C-alpha cells in the first residue's frame, strides 16, 4: 500500500529490496517528483502487486515548507558539529592526561 503527501499509516515491516524497487520505479513517474510517500505491506490480495499501479495516481505534496527551513537546518548542524568537536577535544585531552599519569606511575 502506498499513500502520498506523507500520510500516516500503520507500521509494518518493509524490506530494503522493496524500498530500492520503489525508488527505481519512482524515477519512471514525473508526478512523484515532489511527493512524500508512505509505504507499508498489507495482507495478500489487499493491495497491488506492483508499485507502478499506485505511483501513477500520486499527487504532489500540498504542504508548504518555508525556504528558511534549510538555512535553519544548516545553522543547527554547524552548531551541533562545533559542540561535538569541542566536547571530543576535551574528552581526548582528558584521556591523554590519564594515560600520561598512568605512564608516569608505571615508570617509577
């Protein structure tokens, strides 16, 4: 089963191969270009056997996302990266200090 516009559906396992097949099939349909798809497996004979039948009726997303979202995301990612970098440096300095102390104790 497949729905467009990011519609919520109940959760069911979907394999990597099924997702890969859907991605390849999406390339054949121009109407899928600006759509958020939700996919799930259903019991046999409840859905379609191939994605093409479902993809031909997909509509573009009707939701609007402001252009500023991407710049906000970049800013947040940069800040988060900087914080991780600083914390990693402090962690490595602490480990280095501990190892130096341990080495000094062993060499006495």
